[in-house]
């Protein structure tokens, strides 16, 4: 099993005596600072992630179904904090309440803008797979993305295609069924995910070449430069979905 599967479980396997230091129990490595603002529900499911590295910063909210599958991810929302009487004084806060009552309005509990996710019932393989994701108008939401899967001989489904931005693309995987290359209908590379020890590399587009000018004692050299991916594709190792807001992977099985 790829090591990244263990590492990406870090936000719900944290041990610390303070809120400023979090360590993953599997790797003994320091977790990113945003983990301090991470929240879990009564079933230990990751339900909220802090963004911008601040307790009062924006947050993304996650909703799950009865099977524990994440079915919705909200757009980042700025946390609303009411004026504090202990800090500002009771008289001043009373004046604010009379003249600026909206400051004390309860923030909406559930997000309405974001991305919804649909899974199969396990018929394509031994574990459920992500069939599609659908945005409802948020600035960070993808309008419609649907995945094409091929049942494998080992009982696991293999991603072989994706429909996004109104176009079909072919997905090429490695021996672990991990997406590594995506091509368009013209057989041109639009997305690739290079190998790395822990799966930390970011996906790229095609690689371009340039000639570095010679320096004293060194000849001219050919340099490779990665371009930005042509599409957004968040599937990673089998059962993983990359979350840009946390820079970690959600394990849906």
C-alpha cells in the first residue's frame, strides 16, 4: 500500500498536548499549521478545515452520508465572530446591538455553494468509486466532472477516462491503478503526476525544454520546465481525492 495513504490520514490521527503542535502518530512528523483549525464530527469524520492558517480565517465544510462518504464540500466561508462584551465593554456592545444588529446575526450553519460528490454502490469493484462531482455555482467549484471506470481482473476498478469542461479525456494509470497521465482527443498530454517518494509532487502539464546559457567552466545545458496542468483532476492513489484547501488527500475508502 502506498505510504501516502497513511500520511494523508494525518488530520484525524493527531496527538498533541497543545493546539500549536500537532504530530502524526504514523510518521511522527509535524502536521501543517492549518490542522489546528481542523474539526471532526461525532463519528470522527473530517467535517471542517481552516484555511489561511488562522482560527478566525476562512473554513471549508464537509458533509457525509450514512455510509461515511463525503458527499459535499463547501466553498470557503469566513467565520463570523460577534463583538465580545468582555473586550469592548458591555455598554458599547449594547449600542452596537441596537444600531448594528446584523453583527450578531447567527451565521448560516450549512453552506449552500460548493461541490457535490456521487459514488457507485460497489458494483464496479470491491470498493465504491467516485462517479462524478457537480458544482452549483461557487467560484472554486467545478461545474461537472464525471469519471469512467473499467472493472479490473483483481476486483478493483481502474479509472480510464474523465469528462470535464465539456470534453472527454483518457486516463492512463500505473500498476497500482494510480492516474499518472491524461490525454485529450488529439492524444496530447494535458495532465501528469510524476512519481515521488511520498506522493508529494504536484501534477503538471507537458514538460518544456530550454537552453541554459553557459557559465564559466560549464557548457550550455538543456533544462526541463513543468507547465501548468490543462485540466483539474483530483484523483490520486486508489481511494484518494486531493483537497487543495488542506493540501492533503481525502480517503473515501
